[in-house]
């Protein structure tokens, strides 16, 4: 049951990245592909029906972490408290920028909120990447599971590199979604910029993978399952390039989703069975066995989570089916 809870969390977090990832990616690329007021508005309309619902997956993941592994939840907030507060403010700024942008017919007003939307989204992705990088690197924890480092410790070169890689990968994901959802000049410019963005993702991917292998000492320590997921992620990355070249927009987006999903599953497989791995080979990491409550509590939480997950998937599916199609300038 403990392993089931771990992989359920990984599944929910992966769905959040896939869904809210294209929202964040479009926010990052819009200033570069949408040059007029009408084009920027059309780019925002691409995610208008979805962005708020997509963020529910992040909230649900936090709630499930609290229900299934309360000790890991407490320790995570002790270590990432400042980062989580910044994430909360950035999420609010994104929502406010989308909702308030059209309240006044002023170019200065629109430009201000467009800049807020871009900066909040880019910083949010950077922080998510930094968090993921620190999980792969490990955290300084004492015997009770409390974080011993500082916020500056979290901003180490490896974690920042993972954050930059996250920005590039989600920008690519957002570009694929923009080409799928929007007709007109922004979609054409996104297709033109796609090749350079893909090259940046490939370069960052190679560097991050090499550094991750160095942190884990040897390839022999990597599980075969993780190696399989990494292989699939490489195949998905090249499939993105081929599909875009052939102008198969839906396949491009699906390949991008597969690339992100396999990367996140590989990350989960790397740290399993730890929720919060320890730094520098310490034995103080918090695992799915030490952080879980009683068996009865764990089973009860899993049952209620499964019911909520079914409802959430059903809602997301209905929204996608009703609001699918291209947006015209």
C-alpha cells in the first residue's frame, strides 16, 4: 500500500505538469510569438477554459501527500516553506493577470498584466524545477526529518540548471499546444521558433542527465526501470521534432506530453522509495515507510483519493471535449 501511495502521488504530479505545463509554457512563449494586442489576447484565450482547472491537480497532490504521508508533508514545508510561499504568490499573480487584463481598454494596463503573467509563470517553473533538482540531489535532514539547510542551499547550481531545463521543456510543451489550438501568425511564428527551442531542450537534457549520473556515482546504481523511462523520453523528444516537421500538430503535442511524463516517472523511480531523499548519502531521508500513518489510515486515504481522482479526471475530460478546436484571430 505504501508503494501504491507513492506512485499515486507521482501520477497526480505528472498530470499536473502535463496539464498546467502547457499553460505555463504559453505564458513563457507569448511575448516572443504574439506581437500585437489581438495576438496576445488570442494566446491567452487558448488556455482560458483550462488553466484554473489544471491548477486543481497541484492542490489535490498536496492534499493527498498530507493524507498519505503526513511526516513527509511536514518536513517538506519545514524545508521549502519560503519557496512554497513564493509559489503561492506567483500562482495568485498569474490568476490575477488573466482575470484583470481585460478590465480596462488601456495598452499600458494590458502590457503590465502581460508582463506579470510572463514573469510569474517563468519564475514558477524555475522554482518547480529547483524543487525537483533538490529532490534528486538530496536534502540535509536531521534524525527527526527536519530540514537543516537554508533557502540559499536550495539554490545550488544543479537545482538551478534543472530549473532552466524545466523552463525550456515547458516552453516547448506550450509551443506545441499553441500550434494545436491557435491559427494565425502566432502559431506560424511558434512553428518557426520550434527548432531552436527543441535544440535548447536537447542540450539542457544532455547536461542535466550527465550531472545526475555524476551525483549518483555510477550508472550501475540506476534501476533498469529508470533506464527504460529515460530511453523512452529520448525517443519522445525526437518524435516531437519529427511530428513538428511533418506539421502533425496533435502528434507533436502528444509526443511532448510523453516526453514530460517519462521524465517525471524516471525521476520518481530514481528517488523511490524516498519522498525526501537525504543529502550526501545520509541515512536521514524520509521514505514511504517511515512517513506513512497506520495501515488503516493509509487504506482509507487511498480509497477516498481514488474516488476524488475519478471525479477530477471525468471533469477534465468533459471540459476538454466541450472546448476543443482551433481559436481564430
